């Protein structure tokens, strides 16, 4: 069994939180807070963790900070780590050749730091050139020696729509583990990509925070999502109910997750990172002083109140449900 095949076996049917990176208002990573956060996330019912992803501001971190962040997670988690790789923001505006080289270099660093796979950020310069996109993934896999996850990322986050033919070609690579779909709110694009991925044997990974339940019904079989950066059980409950065929429980769990998504994944969409950090503070995962996203938009206090109100309402429902359970159950 190849490394890619083994990883598919281990990750199918599981949730990988796209974790946040605790930092102060100036963008200094709080390693102590990170260690505590990593220990809490590692204790959840997860299949692995995604580091350096959009939620963790991986492309904004310095090379040294990325190394330290990966080291903390490697120490805390005994399950697969998937590292997002692309062009660091510090590189500035670069040509296509340099962008590819930077992505490959980040993948090599991920391998050296103990990652089990890499998720390749799409390069917008490759929109319309499927041959070059396939070659990028081949170079990443060849240089790093790691299995690769494709990443269909919506344009608001710097990606572009992967046509179904490209999805099929990427999943046909020997190094391919699967593809993550993060189309934001494009239901048809998500459905088309899932159809293209089905039959490949690779993972069909939902990254659809606002279409989580529907994406499972359309055919996704695993999850790598920023909404699981806090309140992990909300996400896990939906996937587990669907996989178990318990449709009543699935509908209830999906409705609860949707309410959380409505409070965290809304315009401006880049504000979701800060909203998830606020959720992590409410849950006690991250201290207040380490819950800053200096790279996102400023948000009014009313948005934090909305996140907290949602979490408190969901928590009260949890208590009522436990109280209503038959004795001895």
C-alpha cells in the first residue's frame, strides 16, 4: 500500500480541523497559547489536522513561524497533519515561475517538519492552463515526497474554479490523496466537482462551511474545514450522523452547525478567521490576548456578540437535550 493509499484509508469519514494560529494584534505567534490549543484540539474525535491553511494564516506567517507552528502540532497530534502550501505573502507579487518555486519550497519545508501530506493552494495565474496546474502538483509531490491534496478554492480567497476535467486529472495522479472543495456558496460548482471526483477512489473533502450538510449529501466523504477550528463536536456530529445513515440525527446536527456557520462565515468573508478566534476564546481554547487576526478586516463588536449569542444558545440546547435523555441511557 502506497503512502497516498494509506492516508486515504485513515482519513476517509473523518474531520480535519483547519486550525487557527493564536497571535497578538501585531501578528506575533503565541506559542504557549498554541500548545494549549493544540492539546485541546488533539483530544477531539478527529482524523487529523490541517496546518498552514487559510484559517491559520499559513501564507502570512514567516518561514520561522511556520516551522514553529508545525512543530507544535506535530508534537501534540499523533494523527496525520496536512500542511497548506503556496506562495507566502512575504514574496509579494511574483511571476508564475517564482510562484511555482515558492510553492514547491514550502512543500519541502512541510516534509522536513513532519507533515504527512500537503494541500496545494491554487495559483490564480494557472486559471485556464490545466496542464500547468497538473504539473504544479506533480512537482510538489516529487520534491517533497509527500501525498498531495488538491484545493478548489473560491476566488474571494485567491483561488479559481477548477473545471471538472482538471479535478479528474489531479485525482488521477499517483500522489493524489483527494481534493478539498471550498467554493463558498457555489452549489453547482461544488456538485460538479464532486461528480468529477467520484469513482477516483480518492477522498472527496468538503471545505464547505456554509454548505456542509448538503456537500455530504452530494457525495463528499471527509471534511477539512475552518469551522472546526473551534467547537469541533458541532462539525463531527454532522459527518458521523451522515456516515451512520442516521438521517434524523443528521438533520438536527446539520441545522445546529448551519446556525454557527451563519454567525461566523458571512460578509466580509475574510472576517471568518477573527470570528472563529472569538469562538475559540468563548470555548476556552485560546486566551483573549492571543485571539487576534491582524490580516483580516476590522469587525464591529456586534459581530462578536452574534458569535457568542449563537454559541450560548447552542450550549443551552445541549443542556436541555442531556436533561431530556432517559435515565440510564
